[in-house]
């Protein structure tokens, strides 16, 4: 066993191996409170799922023919509903305090971040964790989110919509449109 560990150190370097072990134990520690609150950190059987994908979300409902890439994460005390035919590419993250719903045949490119809660700066000027807003996020059917899209609380994206790469969606986007930018704005219908 000791020789196996020495081989790993030679191959990966001590610092890199130490960091990966720290990340592993940190993930386990982060998931523990969610398990106490009744979270079900398990994916359904027969799901096409990439290596390193994790869930600590309380409720995760996944339809048929869904594919989830490597390194994705689903976290929070809310409900995430992913309908059939959805493709979620690598390193996309879902942070859910209330609900996130994704319609059928939606494509989510790599490195997307979808969150349904956010901190609010009060008039007093001090930011504390109790000052948060929580609003559901709804992504319609046949939607394409480009690489690195961020979707903030309260956003509803209509059916058959394209969101350009790197966009930050702060307000709802109507159906049958193309939107991009920071903040995302409709460019054409």
C-alpha cells in the first residue's frame, strides 16, 4: 500500500495529490448536511452520466433519454426537474433553493451555471447571508444555452430560444428568439 502511494506521488506530484484528496473530503463534508435534511444524492439507473458528476440536491426528477456530461453538479434544498431528451454538457452547475425546471429536448453547453437564489444588498449596506431572494427558474423546450451561460433567479426562457455563449440572463426571454450579452438582450426573433 505504501509503495502504491509513493508511485502516485511520483506520477502526480505531492501537491496535486494532496489537493485532490482535500477536494474529495471537502465534497464528502459538504454533502453530509444535505443527507441529514433528507437529500437523496443518487441518480436514477440507466442514466447516461459522466464521471465526476455529483448531486446533493433534495429532489431530482429526471425524464427519459437524458444525458449528463462529466463534472456536473446539482446542489441545494430545492427541486430540479429535467424533462426527457435534455443534454447537459460538462462542468455545468445547478444551485437550487426552490425549483429549476428544464423543458424537453433542451441543450446546455459546457460551463453553464443556473441558480434560483441570490444575495440582495440591503439599504443598510451590509451584506449578510439572510438577505437572499429565491425565485424559480424555468427553461422551456428546445432551448439551446451556449457555453458559459449564467441564468439568475426568476428567469423564464421561452420555447425554441437560443442564448449566446457567455450571456448572463437576468430577465425572462420570450419564445422564438436569440439573445446574448451581459445582461442578455433579445437580438432577433
